[in-house]
C-alpha cells in the first residue's frame, strides 16, 4: 500500500475524550526533534476502532515519534494547502477535537488531531515531551505538501504548541492557545512566548481566573505585533471553548475564526 511506503499508515480511529488538566510539576525542556519524517516502527491494530465512527477508520495515520510512533486523525482534502495541527488537553486525545475538526475540514483546511505519546494509539516515547510530539506532527504534515502549518492547542496542548512554535524550523505559520497554563510538565510557555515570531492568539475564559491570567501574561511577553488575546465570558476550558455550546463559545469561536482568516486562510 503506497501510504505505508510513505510512512502514512491508515488504521483504526480513536475513542474516548474529555477531561480538564491540572498543572503538573515543571522540569527540563526537551531538545527540538528533527523535522525529518521517516517510517514508524510499528502500526496500531486496524481492528481497534476508536471514536466510535467506522467512517473515519481510514483517516487514522501514524508517523515517527520518540522511539516509536505517534498517531492522529487526518481530515480534509489532500489539495488543501493549510493544515491545522490540534493538540489535546490532559485526559483527552484526538477524539476530543472531532466535531470542530470536521467543521474546519469542511471549511477547506487539512486537519491533523494528534494523540500525544502514550495516549490514544500513540506509543509511549522515551522521555518525550508534548512539545516534541507537536514538532514531530509538524514534520509529518510537511511531508503532505502543505504550505501553511497552524498549531492549535488546548490547555496542556496549548502550552506544548506555544513551546513548539518557538522552536519550529522552518517556522510554523501561526499558533492558537486555548486555556494554556504558563507552565506544564516541564514546558515553559511563558518563557517561549518571547521567542515566538509568528501570529499568536491567546483565548481563555474569565471565569477560569488562573488561565485568564496566564493568557494575559503570555500575551504581554509576546513581541510579535500580530499577537491577539480574547478573554471570553464563562468557565469553559480548552477544546470546550469551541465544541460546547455555553457562555463564551460564540466569542471564542469568532476570535479563532477571524484569526485564522487573517493569518492562515485555507
């Protein structure tokens, strides 16, 4: 099968999602991984269906991780020149993004919802950090022939995406942070913010005071003039800002839509 030869393995889809993170202990930040993609060591079982949607079975892909493989759901037309890399929050995987990912794929984007190492169908890496997994997802998407790569992360996925955006070479196109804590599991997004030289959108709910405060701190540390911040009403967290209908959803969705339109159209 040609996809296997390219390191693009179609396997079963993901299951289970949801859950908000709690801050984790800090530690040393990882070295940036190579942006060279190669064939993964193994493939998840094609009979292990996840996300309870057999129509998406052929949308599961695998690509190199740190000592194994990472997996994700790849949606959208192969002709799309812009890809959104979606990094999930704690206690969630690629499934948590599916409703919004489908919407963006229908709008013309290529969308890769990622499983972090040791979660979903991804293998557990040796000392892998979430930002390293995001960078490996970026390397994989660049083998697809896209021109623009946008990182969108929820909570710990937002922290990882901001750290990855500061390290990516060549640079990504833009980054969106949804309820990202300033630090998480050794990843320091507050420090990384000052090194990000691409458009960034920080989104958080004012009812989550610590996350809103972190968003303001990171926004202030970001020097790129295209940076934006949207502090929306309510208490929604992470992916829920885009996938749950409640106070703050309309404002968060509008902010992300306008930011993508301005900086990374399909």
